[in-house]
C-alpha cells in the first residue's frame, strides 16, 4: 500500500517539477543580459575575473566569512570599475556601482567587519582629498568606501563639488545616498535634504522633491539649518528656494503636447509661398532619365529641416539651403540641385538611407550630416559639416579633423548650448575587430572633440548588399535633459551619459531582434521586405522615460533617475513613438494609435493613406496632424476619428514632414516646401487670421 501511495505521489509531483523546470528555462531565455551572444550590442563588458569576484563575495557572505568576502570585492582592479555588469531588472551598470550597492546591503555584522578592515584606509584617502585630485579621490571614496564612518562626509563633499560644476544629477544622488543608506550619519539630515531637493530641482527630477518636502515637514519639522547666513527651519528654506511645490512639472520639448497650441484647419487657405526644389532636379532630363530618377529611392527623399528665428535650413541629400520664412526667398545654397541627377544614375545610391541627411541650427551656425553621393563605396561614412548661417560658408568639417577619422556619424545631432552631441560608429576591420558605437560631445563652433564615450560593441559583422537593397539599419536617437544625455541605440540598449563628463551612467537592455547571421544580401526589385518604422527618440512623460526600439516588440516606461521599470507592454514591432499628452501615448506605424497612460490599453487605431511609419507628425493640444499623399489629416486625439482633410497645394506628393513655426505650418515633401498661414485655436477665438493671397507665391530653387 505504501508503495502504491509513493507511486501516486511521484506521478503527481513529476509534472509539477517538469513545469517548474520549464518555467525556469523560459525565464532564463527571456532574461536580457549584457553577455548573451544573441544581443546585437554589448556594453563595455567587465572581465570574467570581475564576475568571479562578485560570485566569490556572495558565496563568502552567505557563510559569514566577511574578511574573504570583502577582500574579493577589493581585488577588482580600478581599471575595471567603469566596465559593465548586469544589474537588476534589465539594467546594466558599472562595476563600481554594483560594488557600492553590494556594500550598501551589508548586514549589521558585515558592516562592523567592514569598518574594522577599511576605516583606516578610507580616513587616509579623505585626508588626501585636496587640490587637483580632490574630485577623483572623493569619487573613489563614494564608490568603494561609502559604508565606512567617513563615507557620508565624502559623499557630502562630492555632492558640493558636483553642484558647483553644474552636475546636479550626480549631486542629488550623493545626498540622497546619505539620506537613504546612512541613518547613522552625523551630518544634519535636514540640511542634506534641502541640498538634495535643490539639486533635484535643477536636474528636473521634480517627482522626487515631494518626498523630501514631506520629510522636512514631518521628521525634521523642528530642526533649523543655516544656509547663506540665514538660520530657519529647513522647510522654510526649501519654500523660499522652490516655492510651495504646487507648480506643475515642466514639460520637455518632446512632450509639449499638453500645453502647445493647436491648429485650426477649418478654412482652406493657400500657401504663403512654396519652393519647388524637385523641379530643379528633373529640369532637362530626357524621358529615359526621368524614368530612371523616379525608380530611384532618392526621388522620394524628404529634406530634413531646422528653423532658427525667421530662417529655415534644409538638408536635401547633402545639399544645404536657407529660406527666408517671411518671403520664401532662397538666401543661399551649398550646391545646385542639378548635380543630384548625376549620382542618381549610379546603382550604389539605391543603398543610401536618405533619412540620415540631418540638420540642426543656431543663430550663427548650421550643422549637417552628409556624405558624397558620388562616392562608389556603398559603406562611405557620413561626415559633419558646419556652415555660417549668414552665407553658407564652411567653418569646419569632420573630414579635416583627425579626431573623427575612421568613424561614421549617424542619427540626428542635438545642440545644447555650445555643445553638439552626435552618435558615431567605427568601421569593422582586422586591427580593431567588431564595430564600436560611441557618443561624441563636440564644441560646436570649431569642432573640437570634448569627449568620446563608448556605448557598446556590435556583434553583427560587416554587411554587404547587392542589386540595390536599401539600408534599413535603425538609426540611434539622442535625448537631453537636465545634464544627462540619453541614447537609444535601437539595437537593444538605452543608455544614459553625463553630459558634462561623458561618463556612462547605466544602460537598459530591452528585447530586440538578434543580429543577422548573414553578411551578404542580394536584393531584387520584386522581393518583399519587412515593414520597418523609422526610429524614434525617447521622450518624457512626468517621471517616466518612454522608449521603444525600432525592432522591439515591447514599449518601456523607465524611471531613469531611480533605475526602475515602471511598466512595459507588448506592442507591434512596426510601432514607433510619436508623442504624448497628459492622458495618452501616441504611436505611429502602419496606423496611428493611442495607449492610455494609466491602464496601458489601446484606446483607438486609425489607418491613414500611406501609413504612419515615417515622417514628423504634429501632436498638439486638441489634435494630431499628419502629412499624407492625400493631404494633411487632422485626428481627434481622444477618439481617433479624422476630423478633416486639408488638401494643400502639393497634391500628389509622397507625404512628408510637418513643422509649426509661429503663424506658419510648414509642409515638407519630396517635391516642395510649402508655408501655410494656419491659425492657432487662440487666434481663431480672437477672430482668426488673414487667409492671404488667392494663389501661393511659388519659388523654384534654381533661377
């Protein structure tokens, strides 16, 4: 009888055991790590000895062998401190951060042992933290000796230095670490809380300030601190510096939909002016040449534009030109558009991605990413060219500077003050091995390289395409906020860097397609290709940083400051981020759709002519506007219904991009740039705007 019962129990438990093992294997397969060979990009990895050191620490810690456990951490070479290992929940972090986190989780017994072994060494370092090496020494103390009796003092001093340098993100992290991880500190918690709140405010991390306000009003209500020679309760100091905290969080440029004015397309108005640059390209072509041009993907290229003041700057396949927004007159151009027809006859131009020709501008200079279309090398790199805005003269170009040798610049550069941030990629060769991806900080006025930080190494080998296959590689996107630069590589890694120093803070590994094992592709015209949407930049929505890789089937909301995943959701691989308001996240792809930010449920999906996989879409308060081959469609953001269609003066174009500049709606297609005098909702309430002349002022680029 006992044998029968044992047999029955065994039969019942075996399926459960097998199910548990299968689940563990599935979880392991789904886990995103920096070391998985099927990841297309690997952040700078730590050595195997470093990973063994952390394993040794865990093993000895569990046994209570504290001397051997701690020794294993301090045997990690300082040269490995800035290499990367897996953190928690998909984050990839520096070795120094993982070591500090491990020390911060010491048990009381382990903390006593730790201070016994390392207090004297930490005190000696703190005494030496002076002069030119002060910053570096304090950073080492904060990273490796924070749990010692002087670690809190080192963190406080380091926070002061970071604050003076304008690195508010780092300063806030130092002071928050003292508040959260050092309850035994002899420093004034109220003063540290005020300093942390000020740094958080400067860093744009407003959601974290409310917690500090509560602590100051509750836990430290009676504690007075002296700041700037004035002694008062800490909460009063905070109110004096930051107000009462009722102001709303400022929105970033990428999430301004909640406050930006809407448009009014109820009245049909002609364009104020229109520039027909495509007519210059095809002028003088024979019928055979025209057929060849229309069959080339370059004929569908839409210029990238940047507006600065009353001037529009455009990059059309490497040809830069400037237009007066008031009159539509051509101010200057870098070359005649007639020259475009020459490289169009060469087959290698079919492989060029026209969206890589980008432009940014300031009052005095304009910068463009471009390449020579006549270069027979299909892998020819893109270069950065700086020109003066008043005449288009070249100031500098990356091909003349040795710092940019052997790199291919990509994505859209972003300009912050006098610093230009851009992504670069090295070519694969026998000396350097696989390609590496970098973020560069450049002094905008003269091209001096300020810093160059490696984000990762590609596991994909060099690819070659034949017979006109277009380049569909997703382009990286940059986003800047409060002293931090975020780069979405669109190959599985979203990374954050310090804008001042270029230090790589962390990366987040998200699920994406593995690298293609093939390195040679043959493409023929009728062959179908996978529908891929253009890559989108990360954007902010309150405390959440929203990101979606071009080849990922997930969308992620991260708390970038506290390194947490707020939520993630499955989504079509073809989807891309368009914009966000206070209620919904708007996505492009084969159709425009909206997700509820609270429930993450799909609210609606609307298909427009030509889809929404490419092009800049206007997301504003009260409406969404997209330029399609059949005109400008206006969509209700709450229901997804098409309110109206504005045909415009460029019917028959392939679609394009929309930009709003003051009273003008700029429609940029593969054939023209049109400026429509469109009213805002506020202007309509005040009586509208003048509809303008009966016909647009047409200007052709070449006389």
